C-alpha cells in the first residue's frame, strides 16, 4: 500500500502525546489516518480509538490502518459526542488524545464535496454527508442578517454586509447552486483592491459558511471538556487549529482548566475549591518549520497546543 500523505505537525504531535506501547489513545479527527498510523504502530498491547464524522474517512482507514487493526477501533461520530464514544468503547481513561481540526485533505481535494472555491461543484461543504444542513441551505435559506453575521464572525470578512446583500439579491432571481456561482457573487460585492489581494477573495466566506454548516466552533467546548474528563492523570491533550477563531477557543479553554482557584485576590483563603485540571505544556503554540512548509503549504496556519491532565498528587 502506497502511503504518501504526511499529516500536519506529525513529529511534534507524536512527541507531545508521549506514547506508551500499552497506553490508550484517541484520534478524534481521523481524516486520512496519518496521525493514527503513527500512533498505532507504536502500540503493542495498547489501544487506539479513531473518530471521524465523515464515513468516507472511516471506510478508507480500514485499509490504511489494516496492519494494526487488532489494536484500533473506528467510530463514525462527531467528536462533540466524545464522552459517549468513550463509554460505548469501554474506555475508562485515555493516556492521550489528539484533535486535528478543520477540513481534511481528502475533503478539500474531492471537488464534489463543495469545499473548494477553486473548482465547480454543488454547494455542500458537509463533513458528514448524512447531516441535514448543507451550504446550499445556508446560502439560499438563511436571512441576510444571519449571512452577514456568519461571514463576519466565522470568516472575519470585512466585506460581510456587502457580500450578504449580494447573495440575497442573486438568490432572488434563482437559487445559488454551485461553488463557482457563489465565488462570482462574492467577487461582485468586493472592491477592486480586495480582488487584487494575495488571498483568494472567497476564502474567508467559504471558511465561514463551512464552519456554520458543520457547527465546528460549537462542537469545540464540549469536546475539550470531555477530553480532559476522559484522560487518565498525566494523560496528554494535543489540539491542532487552523484559524484564529478555533485557536482562541482552545487557548482560553486550556487556560481556564489550568487556572484553578478563581477567588478574588483579596480573599485570605480559597472558598471556591476549584483546582487546576491541566498543566499547560505549550505557553505559545507549536508551528510548522520551514521544511514542513515547503512540503505542505497547508500547514502554514497550523498551531499545536498541548496540555497534561493534573495528577492528584500535583494538587
């Protein structure tokens, strides 16, 4: 089997997880199984739980992880349901969990999935193709104000009001059916200077609609809480983000869980009783080096943050 895909920040993730051959690990975003492959081959009596909301990823992993399937469990689910997944898998505690957020390479490379603003395809953008909400619904059925909010909040698109108005005008004549139709509408709402920028004019809008379709940001807080809850003491949580909104949520969640006591500083003794749940192992995120960026330009925006669950003796 030829396997040429190299996942983002692979060596850094493996080092961060501190893998033990007899440990239990979770890859909460299986994707092309690059990270899972490296984890699985380091296990002997250990176990790896692989989760993905995309059934195509689960199906492909059966071949990609074939040599190690005796220690691998594949689960078709959203990582926001992590607690249920672990209970159903009979996992009392994991020694490490990895989450590589965002769109996987197969989803981007498959034009028919509708994630790309470079190739024409039906408006879709669903990571789980069985989900009821698609990009078509967002673009054609959501109100102009909801579109503006999504484009501004999730895409940080400064031309969100104009783009939202252009979408509403266009769909008044006929539904917007394809990705390149949407690209043309977005471009029509932007000033000439914006169209000359290095970044593709539709990049931020497509990101925003994709996040809305898949509820990506909504799924993060419950996932992070469940992940820490499901770790054994000393277990590691590693999260790769690809844009500032994700990174902000992960950063704040890890900081909150590492804080402990929240009593006002003038209190002579702690009355809240809160203890730190994790230790931060990365004060600043780990990013890709030049060698990886030359090989994989998609890694440029990747940031890895790592935390370790506190041991009872540390508290």
